[in-house]
């Protein structure tokens, strides 16, 4: 206990602590948590997402880059998207199309002006959720044809059909109007950035290419008494990432920016604030002991 108290006091009194934690880690966690939340919804069925589907290249973004979001777009329910193998412009007039009769549920769309990073989250008749790009096969024999702001279109037996979001009132808007990520130097230069600059870099990356952040850490849902309490974090591609920011393998993330990570809807609500936040508040469990941290972003 004395050792823990000393460690906690060192965290509290350190004037450098709040700029020493990686918002990128938070962005990674936030984006990853959404996927795991939705995969462990009320059905309590966990579905593994194929590695080659969600993990894309990791492009370094200039830490000094300034980005803004079109807040007016929050009026629309944007949530997932498109493979680069087809046109990035949706051309189908969805108003004239019939509703699909397939037993599928569209839980969410992550819609980005960078269509390479967009995804659609669809559940089958058993409640198993998965993430799909356009041109990928869906349960029931349909193909994901196009992704629109509030619905997706399916191609089945030569006919185009509509699948709408389940309930717009329960769907969390997630907007990305940034566009294509800039091509910069390899991510090896990330080691040369100050902690504050690295926060800004990962924040920009979260907005422009969130899929590329997925491989940096691994997370696993933690249940107690049959209820989700948070997500355990462990090193991924970057084995030194956690240690660099005073986090440890096995830490359990329970709250992010005041949002308890105990339901799919709460998980969805985390992403948009992370994209523009100037401060990140994080609560974790470490060996059963709660710890609270605040992280600032150096733009």
C-alpha cells in the first residue's frame, strides 16, 4: 500500500504528467472500444474481427497540423463506409429503393470523407456483429453496395435494397469531414516527437485514419458478475507505447472523458469528443486499485 501511495502521489505532484500521456493511446482505445462494445452487446456474443479487415497502414501525420470538424454535420447520423476499390461517391437514389427483407440490423455507420476508413457495423439474425466495407459479402448472400449517411444499400440477386439504421434516436452521431490524410514521413519519427506533440499527432490520426491506430495496442473486454466493467490494455505493434506513458500491461480502462465504458452506446459516444478534445480524463483499475489521470494535448 505504501508503494502504491508513493506512486499515486508522484502522479499527482508531477507538473509534467498531464502532457506526458499519449492521447493517441486514448484515441486507439476509444476507437477499439467501440468495436468491442458493439461486438459484446446484449447478445453477449463476442465476434472476432479479421485482422486484414480493420488494420490499415499507419501514416505519420505532421504533429503541427490543424484540423477542424464540421459541427453542422452532427445533425446527421454518420456512423461507418467504403472500400477504395470502388468509387467514393454514392450514386444510388435511396428514396426509390425497397427495404431489404434480410434479417440484418444496421447498428452503426462510421462515415468519413476519407472513404478508405469508413465502415458499416451490421448484425446477423443471431445477433453477431461484424464490420464491413463496401463490396464485402453479408450474411444472407447480399453484398454491401454503398454506404450513405443514414443507411446502406445492399446488392442481392441483381436488385439494390436499403438497410436503415436501427433507431436514429439511439444511434450516436460520429462525424469526420477531414478528408484524406497527408503523406508524411514514416512513423519511426514518432519517437522523436515530444509527448505533447505525439498527443496531437494521434488526435489528427484519429480523425483522418482511425483504422491505422488499431494495431498499436490490444484490448480485451473484462466482465465481472456478468457485467462489462472495462477493457484491459496490452501492447500491440508498439511494444514500448504503454511504458512510455506510464501505463502498464493489464491496466483496465473503465472511464474515458467521464463516460463509463460499460455499454455499446457509451462506447460510441467517446469517439467524436476525442477527435477534438484538448484534455482527456482517464480512469483505470491497476491491480484492483482505481487511478485517475488527466492528459493535455499539445497542438
